[in-house]
C-alpha cells in the first residue's frame, strides 16, 4: 500500500518525467502501478481508449437523461439565462447546463477554469484561445451526430491524446515498462464506430429516477466470458483511478505544503496569490470542492520548480 507521504514525495519526479505540466492526480498512482508491474514484467496490456470509443464516462449519460431534455431548446435557453443571474445555489447549474448546446458546454473531461476565472488568477496576460475555439474544429467534423457521439469524438481527440495516453506513456517509460493499448486497434475502433448510441449509453426509466449504464455493449459482451460473480458488477457505475486529493488538502500537513507553494516566488510571479489562498481556504473549510483547481495550479508550480530550478 502506498502511503500519502510517498505519493507527495514523488510529485517532482512525476513532473520531471512528464516533461510538460500535467495536473491529473492519477498520474502519480499510475507511476506506482507501473513501477510494481516492471518488477516482473516488460510488457503489459492496458485498457486506455475503451471509455472513449465504447461510451464509458458517466458524463456521457447527461444528454437525454431527463424529461427536461425533451423540452424546446428556446425555453431551456430562456430559463438558463434567468437562472444564471440568480445567486449561486445547489441545483441551479442543472438549468444553466441544459440551456446550452453540447458545443457550448462540453470541452472535455477536465474543465478546471473558465476564461473569466483564469483572468482573475493570472497576473500575466496570455494569448490562450477560448476553449470553444479549440473544440470547434472537432465538433465541426461531427455535425449532424447525436450529442453523445460528439462528446466521445471530442474526448477521443483531445482528452485521450492529451491526458490518458500521455500519462500512460510517460509513467510506463519512466519505469522501463512497455504498455500496449489493444482497445485502440484499428479493427476494434472500426467496430466501435458501428455501435448505435443506445448500446453505448443506455437510459432505463424507473418510477424513482432515470438509471443509465455506460459502455453498455462492451459490458454485455464481457458478461459472456466472465464468471457469474464478476458479471454481477457489470452494471456498476463507472469509477476512474481516484486519488483522495480532496481529503488530503483539508489536512494540516498537505494544506500547509500547498500554502507555502501558493505564497512562494514562482506563485507571486504568475498568480494573484490572494486568489490562490482563497481557493485553498474555501476548500479546507468545506465551503467548496476546489481540489482539482488547487491541484492544477500546484502541479504547474512543482513542474516549474523542477525545470526552472526555483522553489515552488
């Protein structure tokens, strides 16, 4: 079992091997998995790509999941406009989200900062494009398709290439381990393209609420060749590679470690540090879950310290 202290100690090493800053917390966990496998293996098979091509992410269940989705688009957009002017309250974001097209609301699986939030945090001016400018060329290629297919296509070309495969390649090679990704075989990809949406993400209406099953066709196929006890888990909700940064960042030791970085020379150079501390303190007090936002900035500072020899 990996202790939290060991995880945190490896952060500079992980950012060194990553070459470019990557804020996915699972990268460090993947490093340890690859390290363990490399002690007895040289080549391993991995499941990267299955979620993107077979419809495995929970977010793919959002389109068409409720009765509200079937209401006229103009009505939903009007409600979203009105609700967006109200004070923030749990549940209201549902109406804002549903009032936008998938092209407007979905830029991928890791949308940490809006352009407005980015401007508030950064001291320096950047020429970074708006997220929709990055996603538009991909959405343009799947116009006329359903929303789930559009989301999958975007993730396949941005999220998978820029995060999933990147960290798998870097963390495995850091341990001299070869990782093969059979789900991204050309023939498997060709098969996946032919699967109707209802067999990628299926919704089942019940009297209580709407239930859904992701990666539906793949789960059905797997049940044919798995033991009965294993098959019972075939409808479990998708679970990624969780790392408890949300909990750690509320503990004194790790909170203070990040706070030191957020008030250091590098942070003062690039960020409005009072805004960073506000994110950190709100999270610690339980007023918001800012863990991924905090982690994104912290990983940049760790990476910067590794490559530019400055303390984070």
